[in-house]
């Protein structure tokens, strides 16, 4: 093994150790908070705060934990709601779910839907949970954004809002006007064409450059491959020529719509800065939409630098792995990113279960969803698959849905195992 390979192996070994330690610390933090929540419930239920010189359990925790009022009120509210939600209460007590996530789930859960919302708390982000809660209540999900602006910056925003309102035939709210102003910038109407990066490539010397303030700057082969995945190509060797694209607009529009403009790497929901990536290289795979996937800038760069590995399992079926071979999950490009079946399967091992025959065909999807949930608790994928298989084969669960599999699997673990 060469010096560089040895150094890289040491770096990956250290990265795994750091990741395992961080996972353990997060789990311990969640578990400590879970224990505090159970104590809060005891103090509140038996009115023990009076014996401790406080007027309420909220008053006691504000002084004892020195939390802000809003946090104290939410934690106390969570402690009270968990009394009728045994599955969610168990997940919180064992440190499987952060208190902020449990709070959102508890706001929507009922004794009848306790198991369902517990699994959602295990698998969804807080943002996704809030959207699910809004959907369950039949209302639109609202995101709150707070900006810290200087007087000059605020004046610019207000001028933009005024300009948009003048052109509108309807009475726009401040939020609607800001959204329209941003949309104009995205579409290129705020100041000409969209921003573009120009890279010059010489086929003769196989070198690429881009212009900097002091002149041409050499572009690495990795950066060139990244840019070439979705670029306009202009061959000026024989004079003026028409633009061509590495991805035709028809295919690009389809992929953007299919992926909803989001990074498809399991666990990444970034949609602020995304690129279209040809898996296998655009010269080799052509314009097949099942070989083109949306990646965020960070994951696109990682793919071309080798820190993210993509394994083609079948046409349109991709598995994403870290450099050390740890699977991040699979995606099916034949399904839209936000299709419920596709979303639940992402980050799972559906194909692994089918290939290994470790679960009956009718249970394959439920098993894959259960694996994804268990991995969110810090359990390694291989261990999660084994745990799910043994749980399915046991007689401790009846319907064998993903919800029941996850809850039964967690209960079967020895204390502190996950």
C-alpha cells in the first residue's frame, strides 16, 4: 500500500471513529433529555414543584434548567402529552427521538395514531414532520423566516416589494411580494440572463481554463467533468456556431420535474443549489433520463472527487455509498422523488431484501421502510436488516406493518444497544 493510500485509509478510519462517537453523544443527549421529560411529568403530576418552592413545574424548570420560557413551555407540554402516547414516550425515553421532533409528533398524535406518528418521528426531519402535521390538519404548511437586516438592506427589500406591488393587479401581502421579487431573480428577469460560468476547453492539449481577475485559471479534470454534466457547448474553432447542450432541454425539464428540483442522495433534501449529473459520464450514457439524476452542489462535487460512490444496480436504480463503502441508501429514478412509495423507499434496502430473499415479497416494502427508520436511530444497516428479519419472523407482531416492525424491533433491543 502506497503512502497516499495509507494516509487515505487512516483518514477514513478516523472519520468512522468520529462519526460513531458523535452518534453515541447525540443518542446520549437525547436519552438524558428523555429522562428529564419523565421527571418533569412526575414533578407536574404529583405537584412536587410546590415542595421545591416553585409556583408551577414551568417555573421550577425555568429556574433549575435556566431554559428560555418558550423552550420550557414546549418541554412541559410534551411531558404532559406523552402520558397518552406510550410508543412515542418509549422512543423519547430511550433516546431514539430528539425532544424537538417528539414535540411536533405529539402535537398531531392521538392514542389511536401513536404508533404511526412515532415512526414518522423516527424517519422524518422536523420540517417534514411539520408538513405532515399541516396535511393531517387540512391546512397549508407555513415556514417562518427571520432576517437580520441593516437599515440600507431593509430599504432595498422594501423598494423591491413596492416595485412588485405596483406591477401587480392584485393586493399582494408582504410575503407574496417578496416571493415574486425572488422569483424574478431566479428566472433572470431582475437583471438580464441567469448567472453562468464560462469554461474554455482545448481538445488539443486537453486543458481547461476559466477567466479570473488576473487572467486564465486552470480548471482540474474533476471540475471539468462536474461542469460538463450539464453545460452549454459552443465550438468556436470554425467561427460562430449554434449552442448545443450536454442535456437537451426536454430531458433536463423532465428530470427537474421528476426529482422536484431536489438532491436525490438519500437523507439530503437540498434544493437551493442543484446540478444535473450524468451517472457514467455524458459521453457514455447519452441523454437517457434514467442515467441523469439531480444532485446538490456538494454531493455532485463529492461524486466526481470520489467521496461519494454511485453503484448502478439496474437501469434507473442507484445505490449511493460513502467512500468507505457504507451505503447511504437507494433510489429508483423511475419514480418521482416525492411519490410516497419512492420517498419511503429512499434510504432503505428494498433491493437487498428482495435479492437476499430475507423477507416475503409482500413484506419487502414494509421491511425496507423499517430498516430506514432503524438506521435513523444509529443502528448500522446490516444490523438493522438482521433485526428486521428476526422481528418479522417472530410471533410478537400481528399485521407486520412497518410501524409495528420498528416498534417491536426497538423493544427487543437490550437497554442502550441502539
